[in-house]
């Protein structure tokens, strides 16, 4: 799950991570009031969408840029009125853009030096790790490749947590001195409390800045939360903005389906995440392009299959469907009955290839064959991929 | 022989009275597995019944192990309580804990792994289908089935299977069985980013197991467990290995169902893993349809 910049700021305030003061606004009037509260003549108005590249984006109303500097509350109000309720297109949103429902009004920050700071769960050691660099504000992967000596790694003992001496050690490695040495150490310890306290899988501050007057501040942040832990963080779950998500993925999650839209034309419906990925792969191997990842889990009930078909068919690009179920314990005939019922209910008009394997598979195949619906049965995975690719090629000729 | 478990292994089930746990405890009993105890706090003294089977239920893992001689636990408890369940089984001194539960917070697992340092317990999972050592009866009856795999697709034999994915494991096992090749043990290590047993651990055990003659290793995008296993196998594994990596078509930055299946920062790609496997001399199946075929070709020529 991702969150907005203003929500990240709220978490920074809650955990004591120093950052520039800011307020969220949903109307131009709120923006004006927020700017007044900040009592600064150095303001920035930022459109709140999850996609990056906001500064260089363009609104569909012609207004250029999702990030603007200004000096007065009146200007903040004026700028907000051009962003709120408008659609912002950036290189990450795709041509359809994203509706801006909120803006962040924050005090502007002058930068003397930029750093990079992140905490994440390191899979190799199964423990948190702090990553810091003197090269901030740029792509950290490039830094890692070109100047690996400028990146510092500090592993954290999972049961002890980040110790103050470790924070000081990193402050020293980054070259902080005097008041900033202390400011940075405090910021890092607060960030670790946030990382653990919110069950993040990653929190990245890029850049962390030192201002000309010597303040150490988190300027831009990216959070990844562990979805498995959201049950114990209702406050973070409440930050979810479904407007920012693919509506098909939101719909799928209501039915316990795990769906991810891709840009091909052969949809697939599979039980199990690994097999679902492998099914996408074999479609591509057979010369087709997968339209989605879809894991129906262990069950594949009629209602789930029916919901899955609806979500799949909402994508106008989809020209054929491959169902691949390894019904190990589930009765394949029950699954086949569900597929037939769902196909009938939807009035399926595009090619459907079904590969069933497992318990009571013969009866399942008979049910498919006797359904009176044009369902192609496949012998195995390779056969299924070949058949759906051929059917879609024939249909789109 | 086999690895981890055999037909004499005595199993206890944590969460035996839950919907999921009871269904699979029954299937294991039907498979001929020695399910000797169940644990549900507050239901100690009751009995779990299935046909002629009567399995005593205990309040704690420690009691269950002491009174029934169980050495292995399988965990079906819901995600918020699963980490505690693992730690309880470790505290009871069990040899092996297999955690089926999907959706355990990663930070819980990070702490569990740290707390398990120095203990004699091996953890498999979480978010895994479990472990099967097939039996010699009809449809592999009489084996040890721990978890949620369909038992009947197995056949007793000499191929070790290790995988991060449930249904892909079934796929590989079924391909082997249909071609007449049985399995020594099949291990689902799970799809979470922090887990107990790695591909590498499983390869080492298979390499040391006299019954295992060849190995199928199934991986997927995310992390570098497959690369590390490959690097070890290159110089140390004396048995033929075939591998398959799922997720070549997965978009970067997206979690593909499994919590651990994600390409991030250009790391953990299928391409990188496949290259590492080739580099180690491991045969890589081009598609999931030819996992068994690829192994048999490498193994039998």
C-alpha cells in the first residue's frame, strides 16, 4: 500500500522525524487558511497523487506543473484552484492522468546539501538494515553502481532494534558534525521507531537535506507498508486512497481475488500465485501476451470465477481467456460446473480455453464438453497455452 | 530414507479445531500419516474424531509433545497468532515446525527467526503447502503428509522437490508421477520474504540424502535465494538439478500474489536467476510444462 506525501508528513510529525511543516487542503479556501497557519512567505503548493514526476506534469486544463512555489496565502489559494478537481498527467500516470483531490501546502526548503537515508527489511539477513549515502536527491541505484563506497549499510538486530550508537556511527560516516550530528542521529532513531511502529517494509527519504541555516530535514519520502500487518494498523489502512489504485484491482480484492492488470490481450485465471505467474510466462512463451495476473486462491468457487470473468472482461483489450486450475484437493467437477455457470451468466463471447488437472478431472472435462458453451479443453499446460494463443490469433485476424 | 520426515514421523497439529486445520488433519489421517495430537488452547482434554481416528487435543504444544511423542508440528493458526505458535513449538523443543499460515506480518517473522537462533528446531514456511514424503501404498498412501498438498499425486521414489509455490509444486510432482518418477520428499518453503528454510538448505539436505538421486528446484521472482542455492550447488551438489523460475513476465515493483514475489530496484528478476542457474550448470525448464522432462533429460540423458 502507498500513501500520499501529506500523509507521510503526518507520520513524520507523529514519530518526531523532522520535516518541513505542511498542511493538506481539499479546497482553495482550505489552501489559503493552511498557508496562513504556516506563517511563511516561502510556500510550496504540491498536487497530491501517488505518481512521480508531478513537477514536470501538465493538467488536462492546460495548467503546467503540479508543484509551484509562492509567497502569499492568496497565491496559494489561486494555485490550488487550478489544481484541485483537475487531472494531472505525468510520465508515471499514463495519458489518462490522475484526478487531484488534495494539495499539500508546505513551507519551502532551501537546500545546502542532500543525503539519502532508508530503512528496509533485508531479505538476505532477515533483519532490518539502514542504508545511507552522502549522495542524495539522485537515483540511489545509480550511486550503488557507480560509487558503491558512498553508500553505508548498517544491519539492525531485530530483537534489540536500532541502537543510539549505530545512529551516531552513521552520522559520523555521513560527515555530520556539531549540532547536525545530534539532529541526524535523533532523526534516524525516530525514523526507525516509525519503521517498526507502522510495520513498514521500506521507508526511504530522498533527499534528506541540510538547510543553509543548518537544519536537518526529511524532504521527500517514500513508504512501503507490509500488507500482512495492516490488520493491526487501522490508522494506516484509513490512509488507503482507492482512487489511486487500478479499479479492477480494487474490485478483485472484494472477492478475495488477487488481480494485477497488464497490457496483453490473453487473460488468465489461475489457482495459486506461482502457477499464475508461470501461466503468464507460458502464454508469452507460446507467442501471446498476458493481460493480467489473477490468482483465485485455493478455492475457485462459482461466485469467484464469475467475479473474475467480469473483471477480466472489463478490459476491452482482452480477446481470449485461459483458465488453468490444478484442483489438487478441490473436486475438478465442482470447478468445471462453476466455470460453466459463470460463462453462461456472463454470456461469454470470446474464446475460452480451460485446463483442469487433479481430483475427479474426467468428470470435470465431461461437464465442460457437455455444457453447450464453446469451451476448449486443454490436455496440459503447454497445450492450453498453444490453444489460447491460436484462438486469439484467429479471432483478431 | 527421505529428508525431514518419514512414514513413522509423529505429527501434532496447532489449530486442529479450526476450519482449515481440521480439514487438512483429516486428509493427512486418510493418507496414513501419524497425526497423534492436536493443540487448541482451552480445548485440552477433548478429542478430534475422524472416522475411526481419535486424536487427543491439548492446551499446549509442550503437553502434546510430551504425552504423544510428537516431534513435528504443523501450524494452521490465523496470522495474528502464528508467530506465537511457532515460538511455542520451538520452546517445546520440536525438531521440525511447518507453518502453513499465509499473511503473517514480516516483522513478526523477522523476530521469530532471530529468536530461533541457536535452537535445534527447523522451521519450514510460513505461507507454504508443507512437506510430503510419499508412502508406498496405493496413490502413495502411508506416507507423511504435513500441510495442504494433495497426497494422491505423489509416488514414492528418488526425486527431491523444493519450491516457493504450492500449485507449481503439485504441477512438478504430477509431471514426475505421470512419467513414473517418484519423489523422496517434496518441500514447499513458502512465498514469504522471510522464511525458515531456504532453497539452499533443502538442496543440502537432498544432497546428503542417499535416497534422493535428482532434484527439482522451483523458484520465482524476488530476493536472491535461488542465486545463493545455485552458487552453492555449482561446487557442492553431486546430483542433477532442474529448475524453473516463475515470473519472467511480471511487471517490476508489483507484488505477484506472494509477499516475496516482487522485483524491486532491478533486483530479483527471473532473468538474473535463470542466468545464475545456468552459470551453476543447472538445467532450467523454459516453461512450467516441462519441469519433469527437463530433469529427466539431465538425469537419465
